[in-house]
C-alpha cells in the first residue's frame, strides 16, 4: 500500500489534534458571534425601532425554518436572524443546518413528501430542477415593485436564479477559487511560496518536494469535486466542460482530457491523499486545516475556517495552465411553494437581500457578499489572508455549468473519477468513461 493510500501516524495525530481544537474554535466562534450581535443589534434597534412598531403578516406569531448546509456560516446566519427579529418581532426564524452530503437528498425527499424548509439555500445546478417542478415561489413581483433592487447584484449571478424569465432567488454571495497553502510546511521543506506567476509546471515539482514518503504529509490535494478542482484545470487548459447549449459533455475532447489526467496523476503518484483517505476525511474540512496537506485549491468560503484553524494559511491565485481561469458561483435564498407561512418567508428573503444582511456576511469574513460595493468589507475581515485575490479572480472567471437537465451529470462524472482515481479504470479510458456518464444524464 503506497503512502498516499493511508495516513501515517504523524498525519493521524495532526488530524485528531485538529478535531479536538475545532470543537474549541466552534465554541469561541459562537461566543464571538454573540458579542458582535449585541453591538450590531443595538445599532439596528435604533435604526429600525419605528419600522418594528408595525407588525406584518397580520401581527401573528409565526415561525419559519431556514435550511442551509454550512455550519461554519451559522454564526453569521444567527446574526442575520437576530437583526431580522428586531425588525419583525412576530416572526421567528429557525436555522436548520444539514451537511452537504445529505442536504439535497433531504430537500428532494421533503419537497416530494410535502414538508421541507420554508426558505433554503439553492445553487445554480438545482434552480432549473426545482423551478420547473413548481417547487419554488417566484419573487418576480418583489423585483417588479422595487422591494428588492436586483440592480444591486451582478447580472452574471442574477441570471443563475432566473428560470423562463422569472426570478426565483437573489444571490446572497459569490465565490471564486484560489490556491491555499501552509507556509509552515513550505518553510520546513525549503520551498518558495506560490506566486501569481505560477503555472502547472511550478505546481507539480512543488508538490513533489512537499510530499513525504511516510504518509505524514501530502504536497497537494486533488479533491473529488469539479468546482474546486478539475473544472478549473479544464478551463485553464482551454478546454470545455459541456457544449455551449449545455446538452452534451466535452470531457473526452483532448484539452479537457489532459486536465482530468493531470488532476488524477497527483493521486496516482502519491502527491495527493488517495480517494479512500479523502472520502473518509474531507480535505477541505479536515486534512488541510489539520496541517497534513501543503496546498489545496479552495473556494473563498473556505477562508474563514482555514484562517481560524491554521494560522500559517496563506493564499495565492490558482496556477495558470495555457490561460488563467477560476470558477465563479453564488448561492441564492429561495422559498418553498408548499410552505404555510409564505408572507413571513417573503419578508425573510427580502431582508436577506438587503445591504444590512449582506454586510453581516462580509464583515464577519463568512463569504463574499453578492451585493455590489460590499466586497471590501469581506476583504478587510481576515487581515492575515490576501482575500483580494478572490475578488480579482472575477476578471478571469467562468460560470459553473448549469444545464437544465440538473446536477446528475456531475454526480455521474464524479463516480467515474472516484473509480478511476482509485485504480479501477485506466488512465487512457477515464475521459471516455466520464464523457459517457455525463451524457447519460444530460440526454436522459
């Protein structure tokens, strides 16, 4: 068994230490959120006292649920909830966090069974699926009457949550991808830090120097998702993921195939943790924060966790291929059409689209606010990291694939890559197999 297929004793010790430390960090985050909430709430109380006097939705006591998948963002969400409560004392918002791996299954089951969150996070992949099924409430009327100022948000993000000329969601954030690295591990190995001039030809040799033979440390994490890993590589190699109509896979084309092989070679050559290790220990949530990975491509949303868990974290632009490229995406808040408290749900979504709610996301360092002009607060929120890198990446970004067929195509591709990168499919066959798997869903 090669070193990348198992965790050495030192790596395992670091991981267990991080898990213990993370529980303390979560407790500290909750305490810090409470302090920030008191200060922010007092200002909101002064600004909105008059507005809060007139109860909405008939003045009844109402409770709605808010579903999302990222527990790291809970403190900021709780600040938003408390600020909303100042404005609307008769509405209680109950946060419900479901991990990503279970979120979509629970949502799909809940919608089909007639019981799910009143308001919930939606991504670009899911929007056409749920909108076409009539599962979402249109907010077009609030856009038309000016209750929500859509011009405050970039058109490229707004369009993700418009289906058949009807708006269903307003972006809450946007994200891009960069290269996080552990300065301590670079210093220990005597390797120079990544720079904006790095290319694939710099990335691979650095990963080799930063990988130890005993399995205690990997130079790079070639993770199992497209957004943070191989989508970027394909576009950097001047390839395409899907055709222009988003009805057919392009993964077997030479440029895309070279990128998939480049990503897989890190695992095959032991420079990245194995598929088995990464499936058991998420590289973004666990392995990099634990200090056993030197470099990992990650989203802007990872910044808060990494900076708190690993003070030696730094960030650089993704290494260039033939060109520079980074995926861009943004989540939106949407309303379930089957909810019994849609008046309150609409007010909650309206508030989440406000500058006040967006500022909370930015000032806490949680995510990049989608509203124009508020990104600077996020950049300044974590002074130990050069977060401007993520904002600058917008200039060379590309949107994530968003086919009307839904996200199953990507799940099919990932299943093929998991098998291939575990040694079950040859390097020469992986692209054709991934292409076939994607098309099976896109053309169904």
